[in-house]
């Protein structure tokens, strides 16, 4: 079943907005993870945040049929 190109572009726009937010969250988490002074509880939380962001990006891209990188 083909999707209307205009609707697809709207969906891509939503994905791009979410992608920007997820990349910001992922970057913030990585900055916490690379700090050796990070307490273990914060480290665990940052690790979970990074994995959640990566999973969201992957799922959104797959939903749009984008090629894996």
C-alpha cells in the first residue's frame, strides 16, 4: 500500500524533530558517561538514557524504511 507523499513528508518532519531531541539526549548522556567523576547512580541513569535514545532513533528510522547505518 502506497502512502501519500505529502503525508510521508509530514511524518519525516516529525521524525526529524524527534531525531534532534533524541540526539541531544544521547549527547548529554555520553558527556555524563565520559566523566570519570560521575557517581554510579548517575552513570547508570545516563547509560539507560543513551540506550533509550539510540533505540528510539533506530525504531523511528526503521518505521520510515530508512537504511541501517
